[in-house]
């Protein structure tokens, strides 16, 4: 039905935070924030923060949570049969249509992070998984040395690749 949703939008902040704003009417708002935490290359924990300015009585919470769970379960069921399971390194063998534009834009966004050298070397992490515990790199690791855990290995960024090519 046209005009049911009066406004809203969706977007991302960083590589693992998604926001969605749904405004069913000019007075009713639903704002959702989804935080993703990778477990490994194939599994992700999801944490949803759902905010609304209507149906605020505690007796409404169970129904709202049930609706959120139903949507998440539908998404999970669709994604569980997607092939390939992992995003391809390039999209030259994919065909995107208009509604796929957010996916294409997000992947371009990720390429910017990869160019900075911020992509985890998943093959190395998986190879070492039974022998090594890694820590996620942070700015503090650049400032202080002597950390007990090694930083998770990263793939070379554009600068490192360019330097390697000129050697």
C-alpha cells in the first residue's frame, strides 16, 4: 500500500554498525541500530538496539521483541542459503539491479578501508587458530610497545602494495 511508511532511511557507520530509521507516521518513530561482531569468517553475532516512541507500555515489549525476532529469523533464513557464502573479492561476475545499490555502495566503502590496510588476513588467522590468540589492532598499539598478544594480521593496504611493487 502506497504511503504507509512516511519516512526513514538506512545506512552504516564503519564496517559493522547499521542504522535504520522507520517513521510509520510523522509522530511514530522506530530507530534501530545493529552491531555486528565477527566470530569467525563464517559467523557473526548480531546485537540489535530497537528504539520507539510509541507502544511504550511494558506490556507491549514482548510483542515488539517477537516482531523483531521474526524479521531477524527471516533474514537469517534467506542468507543461510546464499551462495557463495563469502562476498567475492570483486563483483565482475555479479549482476546488480537498482535495489542492490546500497550493497554496491557498501562494498565500495569497504574497499576504502581495505586500501588503508584494515582488512584482517583471515587465511592467516584460520591457519594459526589452534596456536595463536590475536588482539584487534588499536591506536594504542601504535603508541606503546610490548603487548603480550600479537595484533591480528592484516592484509597490505594500497600504500604497502605500492611500496612492495617498487622494490
